[in-house]
C-alpha cells in the first residue's frame, strides 16, 4: 500500500511512519525531621500521546458500538484506516498517570553525619 486508495502494490515497501510524544514531570523534596530521621517525597506525572501514522496507512478493525474488541475480532470485522488526515485515532489521551514517591530513612544508632551547613 502506498496510499489509502492504491490497494495492494506488489513490491512496495511496507513503511509506517509512527509519531508520538512522551512527556514527564517530577517534583520532590527531602526533609530532615530529626538528626537521625529523614523523609523524602515526590510526585511524577507522565503523558503518552496517542501514536499516529503520518500517512494514515495504519489499518485497524472498527469496533461496533456495544461490542468489545474481542467480539469484533471473532467476527468478520470491518477494517478502516487510522492516523494521518483520516481523523481517527488508535486511542484517546491519557492524562491521569501520576506516581507518588515516599521514603523514610532512619538511623537508630545516630551514626549519620550532620549534613546541615555549619556556621563559622
């Protein structure tokens, strides 16, 4: 296939130009509660954009309303082009990927060095 209207073209290279973006943000801090007790915490957020095929040559089954993908694949499914200028995406945006991070460090014998700045 070289375009959405070409059909099968013998000898044509099977090229798919996938495009997507991945974004990540992380913020965190560390708090020394006592000389021998520290708390670290943070939050990570990630965004994986829906991938797209630049030329709109990605062929996927069309899931009928009220059916699951499994039900669709077990029948004589209709396929259609996705990506590019077709206006159809493989999946929607997923903006709720949060990952909290928390850690506690405790030295019961007090052998940590005091890492706070010294006044001279």
